[in-house]
C-alpha cells in the first residue's frame, strides 16, 4: 500500500501556477544542473494544494530544481509513511514534521544538522519567531519552523457573550474569569443537558501544558525527560479542568461531542473553545453564522505562559541533494513567501515584521484581534519539553484524560499512569 501511495503522490507538481512569489526577483539562483527534490508533507487536499502553489513558486525562481511531493492525509499517516521509507532506504530530501514527532527523528540521528550551513551563509533567524526549542537538538539547529505558528488560544463566540451581557475576555483575564464566563454562558434546557455549554474539554488533552504552567506545574521535570505531571501542582491544574464538567457543569462529558470540539464551537453549541490559533483558518473557511474572536491563555495562580509548538521542516541525513534542500527550506521562511502563504490562508506568518502590522493584528472581521495568537504580544510563549517517543506518551495521556473528564478516575490516578509511560519511553 505504501509503495502504491508513493508511486501516486511522488509526482511532479501539476497544480496551475498562481501569483505566489512572482515578485521574488532577488532570490539567488544557485543551481545550474537539473536536480530533483522529494518533499513530504500532510494535510487535506486543499491544504496540500495550497502548499503546492508555494513549491511551484520556488520552481519558478529555481528553474533547475524540480520538487516532487509525497503527501499523506494526516500527520500520523505521514509519520508512519516516513518510518516505512526509512526501512526501505528510499529517503526524501526535505520533510515536514509535526512538532510532537520531530524530537524522535532528532534523537534517532535522522536529520541533518544545519549549523554548518547557517554559519557558512551567515543565516540569521530574523524572520522567525522565538522560542526555537522545536527546531534545536543538543544545542544545534536541526530544522526551521513550518506552519502552526500561533499560540493556543481561547476561541469565543462574541454573539453569545453579547446576548448574555457577559463582558468580553480582557487580555489579562484569569482562570476565575474563564470559569465565571463559562457559568454565565451555560444555558439551561428542558432536562439535564444544557442547550449551550460555556466551554468544552475537547482538545485540551492535546495541549494541557499551559494550564499546568499557570499553576506552577509541568509535564516533565526538565529536558532529560523525568516526569513531573504527577506532582501536586500539575495534578491540581488538571483536576481544576476536570471540575469544569464534574463540579461546575459548564463543559460536556466526553461522549456529548465527538472530535476535537471544532464542530461544537462552529455550530454555536459551545461558547468557548481552547484550540491552536491555526483553527482560525478553518473557521473562516466554514463561514460560521456568528461573530467570534480569540482570547489569550487565562492567567493561573502562578502566572501565564502560552503554549507554542510550531511544526518544522528538516533535511534528512542521506538526502541526495542537501544543498538544494537547504535552498528550499530558506525559501519557505522568506517574508514574501510567508506573506503569500498567509494571503492564501495556508497558515499564519511568523516574521516579526508581518506579525506587527496593524491590519494583521486587528482586522475588521473575525477574529477582530489576533494579539492572543502572536507569541509575546499578550502572553510569553513557551514550548513544552519534547522528548523522543513523546507520541507514545500522548497516546496514553489521551486515553487517561477520557477517564478524568468522565469522572471514572481522579487527576492523581491518571497522572500516575502518564508518569509511568514517560519513564518507560526514556
């Protein structure tokens, strides 16, 4: 099946060219002999097509380099395909890696360190947004960020807030403010199930770290991978989240809505939803019928830090064309390319110069104010500690959180299981 997928997808780009990057006349043309790069990525057909437009722009500026794409439907399928490609010895040149899986590829010595290229070419990360933890390993650059460039935020239904006379979330709101708003926005119905929920826990099991940090806890003790999620401050934060359903009744049980909460928010059944800022692009595409915006991570008992973990692009060791792959990865982060990809609604830009533009920060239409999504604008960004095989920990965590949200296990019990898995993967 994999060989058939590769044969189908690893073909030259055939998407009609658009105007993306037509003005990049200053990009140097360093390659004279025709070469072929193989690039792997994932996403819906629409997203892959938008990324194809960027790669076509690269080919127009580097006519001697052709880019062939292997695209999977999901990040998990993409990573599984990469593992199979490693086993077969048929390696691509440049890979788009989800943040959670990147550390495993780094630890397995599968990617090419970029330090020599960066020093030789005097490369500076001026067009990138810190922190760069996802892109480094053992104090060396091994990748550059590629997509998922915003913080996790609280999407909220402005129409529900206005109709219920609830003040819109201020930039410095707290956990108590979040709870108070959720209580006022949860509306009764005939029977036990509210007609509208104030918030939902769906999706928090993918990115609970900022809630731990706000209470002084963490998932891991340090970069070496020792577990800390079973310590009291982390346990307290997770129990507070669970009590949004169990005690306060402002969030539904896990079986009420399926998926990650997007459908519940988009339909208006949930007033507030914690999710990556990239969800803005899908919301805009859905053309939801209500007014909406985004608020920053609420402040906990010990402050606030925003969850930030962009995906990355990395050159594999064994690449047949590492120099050309390096040219491509630099091209992908050029400000003009970032601007074009944003206008094409592929993902948010990351260049500080683009993020500071008034039209980007405060558009007249939803989300009205993007400062909550911009690292450092309202909230200091932080990346979770990422260790090899952390995907295996995430799989266990998702299962354990279902028990916590439903009330069949306590936060102390489920964090003990997660901590045991963290110890197991080390």
